[in-house]
């Protein structure tokens, strides 16, 4: 263990304080945006990840300490997060990375945040609620675009219509995807769709339903996708029937439907490798300029058995900017001691109006 620690801390004597934020995967596109925002807000996180060279360059440019460790060996992760009060995990796809980090956080009594949007990751962490409560640890996945605004919207709709038994959520992202998001999507292409029915997650065909949605700018066609809220919105609201839609132009709607028949091919090793190579050849994510001009739109509708319906909308900054702002705002709340133990969603921990405290976010009710 001493050897691992020497390697991670590179011989430096670091003060072990229980007040610190550690950002893992800080050298990724989203991790680096988040690291920059923390510094702009006066925080001094430790940056961490497995890529020593890129991490060191980023840390130097921000005047921060860094630690290099992978997630393969539990003793390395234990040593890597030593002394932190909260880990903000930004290295995905999280289906591969969440559990080794959550394990270490639970062993060390460190709060866990991540920016996943993967339903199975939310459910795996939800299953560890009792363990987290016993350790006094908060497990709060999904502190980015998925699921902060949509989770707050879901909880707001439930507050407006407490008898709701059906929830539809939708989003429209106007802007480019990051490599990490595209890689996560590639890994899930062949898995079809997912909805919540009678309280249970149910596999459905890709693009199972199409619906016209008014995000506040006119009607747009949207298809169901297996988005994280089918997991989280149920825990936040108790509403047993949930579907999530994404605005999709014709080409994407057709491709999604076609994936019902090509699923096996899309999941094959060589197609996955080919698609991931294509993703890696592209830019890491939207440029600063693109992020400045992008916007995100969310829509939600709750309905009950008596035919009552409520609709609300949220409009905010571009998706990665919003991810950065919500992730850092939540890290600040945790550092201020607001970290209810156990599995949490953003709205469970900080309420339906939390997202309204984020710059440039507005909510309207119909
Ligand atoms: N929920 C949301 O709204 C939201 C928003 C933004 C991003 N995300 C998710 O966040 C993840 C990262 O996105 P990104 O845009 O930052 O991607 P990215 O630029 O590709 O960065 C990915 C980061 O994860 C690290 N990583 C990947 N696999 C790892 C592993 N097995 N062990 C250790 N580190 C690993 C990479 O390290 P190396 O450089 O060493 O490969 C890199 O630092 C994706 O899963 C994406 O879907 C979600």
C-alpha cells in the first residue's frame, strides 16, 4: 500500500483534510470543464484520473494538485481518494467505472457524485442505499444534464399533481455531443429501449413510441429512449409509469427504428470497435463557442387516472455547460455539509427548485 501511495502522490507530502473535493476523470472533456468551473468558483479540488501526462498538464494550468490512479485495483482507489470528503466521478461509460469508485467511497466514508445518465448505473447504486446509509455516505449519481433538470422537473410535476400515475419527460439538446457521451451511446445502441411500467423497468423496442412535443418553440417529433430518468424519476416521485423522449429528426428516428432489426450486429465486437474509432476521430466535444450558442429544452407532463394533466418546461444553457454548472453547484452543497446519507437523486437531496438556482435556467408551467 505504501508503494501505491508513493506512486499516486508522487512523493509529495499532502495534508490529509476531510474537506476536499476530488474530481476523477478530470482530464476528460466534461471533467476538465468541471475542473475549470470549480477553480472559477474559488474551490481547490484535487484532480485525478489514469492518464498521468494529460492530468499533470491540466493540473499545472489550473494550479491544482493531481493524483494518478486507475480503477482496476481497489487498494489503489482507496489510496487515491484518501483524505477527500467527496468524489465527483467524471470517467465514463459509468457501467464500467461506477462500482469500483462507489466501493472505495463506501469503504472510506466519502460522498459519491457522478455524471452518469445510464439507467443500470442508477439502479445499481440505488440497490446500495442501505449500505450507504450505514456508512453515512451519500450516493448521488447523475449530477449533470442527465438528470438534474429532468429530475427537478419530474419532482415539480409531482408536486403540482400529487395523484399523478403517469409521467412523460422529454428533452431537446441543440448542440454537439462529446466523445464520452457518443461512446456511451454506441455501447447502448443494440440494447433497445427502456420504460417504467407499474413501477418496474421494462425493456421495449428502440424508439418504441413517437410523439409530437411542444418544447415552447412549436411542435417537434420525439422518440422514446432508455434515458436515466426511467430509473431516477421513479425514486424521486414514486410515479409508476415513466417514459423519456428525445427530440429526433427524421434520419435519427429511422435509424433508431432500424436498430430493432440490426441490434445484434450493432452489438458485435467489430461494429462497436468501428463506431468507437469513428467517435475517437472526432472532436472531444462542443467548442466554447458552440457551447455559448447551444440551448437545452425540457418538457414534462404528469397525468392521473381522473384525466387531470399538468405540463411544465425548463429552458437552460447548452447541455455540457449545464452539466458543469449543476455538478459544481452540487459539489458545493456537499462540501457545505448538505449530503443526506443513502442513495439520492438531485431532487430528493436538494428539492424540485434546485435547478432554478443555476444560472440561465427558467421553468414555466402550463
Ligand atoms: N449525464 C450527463 O448529462 C453527462 C454529461 C456529460 C458527460 N456524461 C458522461 O460522462 C462520461 C465522460 O464524458 P466525457 O465527455 O468527459 O468523455 P471523455 O472526454 O471521453 O472522457 C472520459 C474520461 O473517462 C476516463 N475513463 C474512461 N474509462 C475509464 C476507466 N475504465 N478507468 C478510468 N478512467 C476512465 C478517460 O480517461 P483516459 O483519458 O485515460 O481514457 C477520460 O478521462 C461519459 O460516460 C458521458 O456519457 C454524462
